[in-house]
């Protein structure tokens, strides 16, 4: 919860700094927020069961961006991919992953002859922080196995990319986006719908 408030505060603080500086908004300064669903998947799982850890969860992000000229822009984002968990059938074992990221993405807009519609791609880098927790309960078959737990914290800087479409009414835009971070051992994805406001 503290991480959520920290991300929101950082974006709002940056917005408060930038708005007076770009009163004429020659850089196309904007702020935005989105909600959606994440897909967190890892190659294998902590217990060696067949298949991968692949779970969905509610997710959200906030962003600040610029669009100095029509074809290009950039976004600075804070993404919370949620906290998915998995309970393994036939056992007392469970695992959960919580991932957040700060990403800087360049955006290229298609030159469409429709001023109210944008289709775009984005690419850049993301600083991904992931916390994995696993635990197993005591259970007996022929032998008894004691309970255990472990935690792994991982931080990576990796390539991030995505695509989206937005429709605009004056300074307000409604976006639908797909984004992914190609991290070693973890590839979180985000499908989201949100709004941005250009001052």
C-alpha cells in the first residue's frame, strides 16, 4: 500500500512542478491514469510442478507525458501489476508475486487523417521490482514434509514496449493499451483502459 501511495505522490508532485513551467503547454504536457488486468508469468514455478506460474490480477498505472509534435511523444509511467497468487492442486503449496515498474517510453503515432483518433506504438526501458513469496504446509503421505517458506526480491532494468489507440475530445483522451516488460525470468503484461488530460 505504501508503494501505491508513493507512486501516486511522485506523479502528482511531478505534475505540480511541470504545470507552471509549461503554462503555454508547448510540449503537450499531459497526465493520465489507467486500470486493467495484468498477466504475470514465469518459466516454471517454485516447487517444480509441471507448467508455469501464469496468473491474472487487477492492475493500474499513472503517467505523465509530453507530445511536443504530433508524430512523437514520451510517457513516464508507474505501473502496479497487482499481486496474483496460485494454490497448487493436491498440495499445501502456494506462491504469489507482486511486481511494480517505473518505465520511460517513447511514443510514435501513425499519421492518420483523423484528428480525434490516434494509433500508436511505444518502446523504452523499465525498472521492474518483483517480490516472490512461496510457502508449503506440513502434509503426510508415506512420509511427512515440514512447512517452509521463502521470499525472493528481484530488480531488473529491461526493454519495455506496447501499443494503443486513443480517441480525443478537446484536452481529454480515452486510451486502450497493451504493454509488456521483457524481464529475465518474469514477463509482466498489462491490458488497460484509461484517460489522459492535456493542459
